[in-house]
C-alpha cells in the first residue's frame, strides 16, 4: 500500500466522504476502507485516495488497512455487528500503532437504552476506551439530512407535510457535511481531543413546527408539521419503506427518546473544532433544494 496517514471507513458515504474531501483539501494522504472496489472506490482512487477493500468481519483485512496509519475513523451502519466490529477495529489499530481513533457514535448511546443499536454504540465506545488507543467519540443529534433522504423528501414535498412522531420535542439539526469536517480535523489534529466525547449539534434548537417553517421559507411553498404516533411511524417503516427490523426497532425507540429530550440542546463544538460554524436548517435546505424538485 502507498504511504498514507489516515484511514477513513464509510468513505463512500456522507460523513466519511466529506472527511476525505476535507483531508484532501488539507493536502493529507488518505486511505479509504471500502466494502467493494466499485465505481465509487474508483472515483476516490482517481482523486489520489488509497483504497483498501474489506469489511468489519475480517480482522486481517482491517489490520492490513491500518498499516502506516496515524489516525483512523470508525463508522458502522445501524445494523447488527457493531460491537465485534469495534473490537476488531480497535485491536487492529493497537497492533499497527495507530495513535488516535475517531468513533462515530450517537447522542442516544447509553447503557440503559431500549434501542439495541444505541446500547451497542455505548458498548462500542467502552471497547475503544478499553483498547488503550486514544479515542474521540462523536455523538450527533438527528441529522439535518433526514429531511432530504429520498424516501422522506419525496413524501414531504408531495404532501407538503413533515410526518414524524416527535411530538413537540426539540433538537438542533446537524448536517452530515459539518460532521465530516469535524472528523477530518480530529483525524488531522487529535492532540487535546483524546478520550473526549463530543455531542454535535446544529446552531439553533428547533421543534418540527419551526423546522417546517424554515423549510417553507427556503422552498417558497408552505410545509406543515403533522405529528404522527410512534405506532404509525413503526408501521410506515415496516410496510412502506421496508426497513430492516434492527433499524426499525432503533428508530421507534429513539422517537420516544426524542420526545423525552435526549436529542435536545446545542453547543459550539463544530465551530470550536473546525473554525467554521455549522449550517442552519435554512442553509442546509438551500444547499439541498434539488432533493425537493
């Protein structure tokens, strides 16, 4: 493998992809850990990114990908297997002498969580801590990107309604782009961040009535918030969107967490780490207007 400094998993996704972009802008040498050497991997390679192919179930491939790496980003989808994946990733990093790990967790991660995924994220944080490899945990609130995911954006624009089961709960939506910038800066300059846990928020805490108003302002068409029950939300995830049971169980449980205030709050962590404030909902929707075309 070529001489590189940083390993980014999830490099063909949103947060990992932006982290790669930011590191390349800094003139840093990056290796992407991808599941298949497909067109997306080829596009990264064409930009000078080193490609390592494998998944989180093969410790030997993870270990090979860690060779020569200074710091590494761990991202696991909301799917079974995160605890063993974290253990393999941490062990491989320790064997390779990696100096720092950035771990993508979630704001609902805690021991007593009723979401299997959120509890697994909490255990994964502990695995990294036990490993002795200095790790920074990121716990974002709900992504602003929820609003533009194809299955949600199409429904919002068609009905002119946001139908989520969040009652009057509040959060400060955080864009994946802002998270990617945080990841890149922590990978490039981990000193002082080792062992810390950062919750990541957008600049303004809002409820979904206010989010709908912000979207309406940008899109020039009135969007309303029409709260649904958690059970209605569950049925939609299962029957309309055909989400896997593990993901559905997580989303149903965190919907209640959201109502209970687990996702609320805001801070200046993004600006403090990157030197640039996070996007507002209006700025985010403006940048992603095409999702509602």
